[in-house]
C-alpha cells in the first residue's frame, strides 16, 4: 500500500523533488516542483511510478560562494514565488508591480462579501490595472469563477492584451465579428458564456434584446464594465434621442446584471457624472440600489458611499504614503511618474488666396442653401443646416475632406422629419462629449442632398482637388513646420484629424518630408480595432528596427483612437490638426499619451487653428479658453455639456452665414439673443465645474486610510522584495552570467545588457520573452525601473518575465553544484568583514504553509511559500538569535579582507553540523510567522466576518535551509597571522 503524503510535504519522483498539493488523493498525487510555478504542476500515480518521501538536502561546505551569494540566492528565490502566503493571493503571479495607491480598490473589495465598486479615478491613473488586480484576486481566492468585461468594441483587443499579459487571464473576444465563429463550436443548448469562462464583450453587441437575455441567463459571477458612464443617461429630455436610446439599452442590460445581489460588479469611469446629478445617481443605483437615494449631504451617507466609491485625481496619488498622508515617516513613500504638465500652444495659420476664395464661395453657397430651405419647411431647413455644417467643417479640415464631402450625399438627406434629420446629422457633424459611438464618426460627411451633386457643388469639389499640397494648403505647410520642430526636439507626435480623407491626405503628403529617419503611419476607422493596434506596433517596431536613437515615429490618426487606447509608450506629443468643436474631445486625445507610464515629464500639445477661416478663432475663443480657465482655476477638467458646445457652434455657423469670413468677430456676441445665451452657458458650465470640484472633495476616498495601505505594502515588500532589490539583483546576476552590462548610473536607474555571452539556456528563455532577433543579434536590451515598458524592453520588477528567467537560472544553478558555466549564487559562504564585531551566521530558510481559506464557494486548501532570513551571533552551541532587521542588514556586509580557504571550510562546517540542533528554533519561528500571516489575513478582511471564519495557517515541517553564510570579524591590525593563512587564501570576492 502506498504511503499517504500530507499537503505541503516533499516527495521525490521523476528525478526531482516536488511539493504535494492539497488536490492530491491517495491514488494520485498533484505535485508542484520545488521552487517551480503553477505551470509546472503534474499528476503522479504512486502505484505506477516510484514516489518516496524526500528531505531538502543541506548545503555543502565544498561549494562556497562569495560575499553576494546570500542576497542573490534570496532574491532569486523570492522572485520565483508564485504562491505567497500573505492575504493577497495573486500579487506573486501577476506581471505588473502595482503602485501602492492601486491597492486601495483591492483592499476595499476584500472587505465586501459581494464586491460592488464604482472606480472613478482620473484619466491615466490606471483603472484597468486596479480592476485587473481585483479580478485576479477574486479568481485566485475562489470568490469568483468566471469573468466578463463589457467595453466598447474598439477597446476589446486592448483589454484582452492587458488581462493576458499582466494578469495571466486568457479571455475570449465576443464581438459582432467573432460571435458566429464562437457559436459554431458550441454544443447543442450550450451558451458561449458557459463554454468560455473569461470573456471580453462588446457592450454595443450584447445590449440588443436577442443577445442580452442569453448573457443575463448565463452571466458570470464577476462583471467589469468599462466606460460605465455611457451606460446611464441623465433624466433630461435635452439628451439626444439616439444617445438616450443607446444608453437606455445599456442601462437595461446592467440593471439586469446587477439585480443578482451575489454577483461581483466593478464599474469603471473617469467621468461618473460631469455635473449631471441624475446620471450619477443612476450609476450608483447599479452598484447598490440603496445608494441611488442616499442622502450624500450627511456624514453617514458619505461614509456609506465611501465603501463602494473611489475617485482620485493625479495630485492625490502623485506622492503617496508620505508624512503628509499621516504616516510617521517617508520610508514607504512612492512617487508615480505622471507627466508633470502639458505644454499647450495654439498655432495659427492663414489661408492662401485660392483657398480663401474657395471657402468664401462655399459660405455663399451655404447661405443660399439655408435661406432657400427655410422657405420650404422645417424638415428641409434641418437637412440643409446639417449639410452646411458638414461642408464647412470639411472645408477647413483639408482639400481632400472638402472634395469628398462636396461629392457625397448628406447623412440627413434621407430624413423624413426635422427630428430625424437632427438624429442623423448631429453625430456626424458635431463632436459630442458623450458620443460613445466613435466608430464611423471619422467618415467625411456629405453635403449634397441628392445622389447626384449639383453643378455648383461639383465645381467647388474640382477647385478643392486643385488645392492639394503645401503650395496652396497653408495648413499642411504649417503642420510640416511644427512636426519638424517636435522631431528635432526628440518627440514622437500623434496628429489628430477629424476625417479619414484628411488623415490619408496627410500621410501621403508628409511621406519623405520629415527626414529619412522618421517613420509615418495613418490609423483611421477603415481599420478594425485589432488592425489599428497592429499598425501602431508595426510603426514602433520599424522606428526601432535599426536601433538608431535619432529615429522618430509620427502617427496620423482620427478620433477612432481618441478614447481608451493607450499610446503613452510610443508617443509623447499631440498635434490637433483639426480643431474639435468640443474641448472634451481634445482632453480625450491628449489623455492617450498624458498618462501613467509616459516617460516624458512634459507632454507637448499643439492646437492648430485657422486665424482667418471664420470658424476656428471663435470656437477657440468661446469654448477652449473657458475650458482651460476652469481647469486652471479648479485643477480639474470638466466635460463641456453637449448642449453648451452645440449652442456655441450653432451660433458661430449662424454668424458666419450672416457676416462671412470678414465679419467682426465681436459682432457674434451682438446677435439677437446670443449674448444672453452665452451668459447662460457660461453660468451653467461654471456651475457644473463647481459641482464637480465639490463632489471630488465630498466623496474623496476615505474608506481606506493610508496607514492601512502602508502596513500591507510593507508586508508585501517584505515577502516579495522591492524595486531596488530587484535592480541590484539583475545588475549583479547578469554581470556574473557574462552579459555585457552598461549602467550609466544616472537618475533613472535604467541600464542595458547584451546577453550574447550568457549561458545558452538563459539566452533561449530570454529570446522567448524579448524576441529572437534582439537576443540572436546581441543587441542592447533596456532594463527600466518603470513597469511601463515598450517592445524589447524589460521592467525591473519581480514579475517581469525576463527578470523571472534570470532568477530561475540563478536559483537552479545554485541548487545544482554540478551545473556547468557561471553560477552567481551559492548555498554557502564565509566572509571576513568589518560589518560585524562578533562571529555571525545567516540562514536563508524557506517555509511552507498549508492555508485553509474560506470563501463564498467553500473552503480552499492552498500550499504557499515564504523565504526568511534568520541570524545568530557566536558559535552554534551558544547561539544568540538576532531580530529580523539585524538579519536582513547582514546582506549589505562586504568582504574587507581575504579569507583563508581551509579556515572558511572549517567555519562553515561547524555551522552545517549544527543545523539539526536548530530544528526547534526554526519550528518556533515558523509557528510565529504563521500566526502573523493569520492576523494579516484577518486584518485585510476585517469587515467580512463570514470570510475569515474557519481561516487557518499551519506551517509545514521541517523548514528548508537553503543557505548558510558565516560573517567573521576582520582581524585588527597588528594581530598575529598564522603561517597557514599566508600560505593559502582566497579573496573576499570569491570566498
């Protein structure tokens, strides 16, 4: 009969040692390799394979390492942990090192039985990471088993990549373009939401009645909703009918999803209300029904909201866990590298005579068309109005857009009523802040009102086509000058246009005009969301291909990229080629690069406007100046209400048709009713801004105090290591493994390494992580201190795959005394140093714990690991044990004298022989550590008594002694030296 092995015990099988996992049974053992990851788990049948109990072998006195051996081995061990024993089950297994402030939503989530959160942190703070942390943790703990992310279709691939690359969650895309393929592989009666546990779903696709009911019936127990503000509408009849209908369908979907009180729900949005109280209340009602009617003017009401709502600006988290946050010192302070500022500059251009003449004739045509339509009826008047706006906007965009619009039928021409004309015309011609349907919005609108454009429009189109190129297009000529200036200063700009023909026109005209080392690409709505991301990655790869630091990249894009897509890794400047008619759209564009992970401290922004085209100057003066002033005064960006923006632009177009380009712009404010209208708009906008500022202060995150975050951050860093430890490990290990390392020792902490000379096994692993060409051609690999990295770079964080590859090699070679090639870490060492005055021994010990973790779905049994340093002074027989801080401090000790080889062996043998005598102390320490871990689990979940009931943390005996290192005090000058010492010594760097 096969022996029974308890969870956490060691067994030997298949030529290696394994840890027995709780899923094991008497006839089948589920095993994880000692020091291995979850990917290496295997099942072994004792009846058919040789399995026996194993003990971790002690170090050998014949395999001595140098002064850095202990630190390297300890860090390599901790980097390899993927199942930490602390309360955060997932942090050891994700490929991103979260900022301390990003742990706040996670802590809030772990205090709720059913997680319901509205995460409204500012643009660029990292809401996706915060949601991913919660999702990964709930899945790791068994609190959730399936996940669905609802988002705009354009963001689906980005969500898929973020979940896969950073959190190890492989999700299936459920889009209009993929659903047929997915449904073909279903069994009879099976729902694709049952077949695929992790899905990323287009909100627009799933909101329809046909798909909605199937999703609701088979909805996962964890749902994340991105851009949640698009799923509710204000109780305001002024909202556009199309927008309200679309929002209502999404709202009905989320109401059904949130109706299950046991379903976890995370709502993400940077704009939870933007001054619209009713929309904000509807959003809160999805989190918890009672929150919709909560009295938020009372402390009790705000305290209740704070349990479910987190909203922080960059200023709140730029410097975190400091004395200003109420902490005793700045030892855990964390500075997040957001760009400190946007340098914004308005650059004007003046039309060439030929372009001015064309625009004047277009305005004259528009005036005649509006006047004629006004006499025909309300429907005709609205069709004409939207056709005229389309014509004028395209005309000031580019000759290519103008020609296309003049030859294309108007969207609103098919309308049967005036209201329908507004519904069809507004989305195409305006720039709504709440327009969540950016797909298709970059198509050049039509101005003709029949299939065959009239002779007058065709004549204008032919004239527009002749203005192509910098000779007659002063706007293009000015752009070329601005781009050359940005490129000369080392920037990689994005040029945002309103229309597809304009973007294609710019890409064609700029090709070869910005220098041989500048790569240019265009991304528009003609590409699928996945093709857009591929085009951007291709542009970045081409610019970096030759490794020339002078290479630059320029992206021409429409607003299909203005929301959600992260571009900060590749671009650091924005040029608004076409002035949007709502400043919020500019904020969205700039937010693609001005966010966490941007390497530039200052993002450059250029806003181009036509000084004499009769439109841009007024829009800039009335809308943009006011928007910027509010941001400057209040420190926050407030979305411009759609009705405000459309009211202003309508007035501008009316004025233009009455007065032409040459009319005095001051007369705009003298038109009947307009001054009063502008005053009202100004008051409403200022009022919305004040409400936004008040709500940010009133509902500031207070559920989790920084002291609580600091305590957990300290515990995580103690168990998993910090950024500086990882950097020093990578530097030393790569050098010892024969990589060519260049450390500029600048303020960034970054360095580069060429790994062509490293062992073949390490090269193969790095090639799979960083790219074959980079490794095979022995190019410099940048190792960066920021977790936000680009293609072919490594982040100096413990979860980066390249760092993991180095750590795995260091650990494996240390444990195998017969390994060939360089071995940076060893399990023994003797160091003569002036850092100690008494003989001191350091032990590197690995503990295993058997955890019983209660959850809503039942108890889970988990085996987790932890690495600790224990130290004692004196000889082993009279050991005086030191505290944890003193033990850790020994890692910094450096050899100050050579150590005699025989003396080193004698010293280390004495301690190795005494290891059995320390068993009781190691067991006592493990029991104490288990109690601390138990308290930590209960502290994190203190508000959830049901979850902590039944929690157990039991140490698995015996602990593994991985390393033994003796520190001998340096002999004082003048002391006698033995003859043997002078005969045979080894340097402190090798002993």
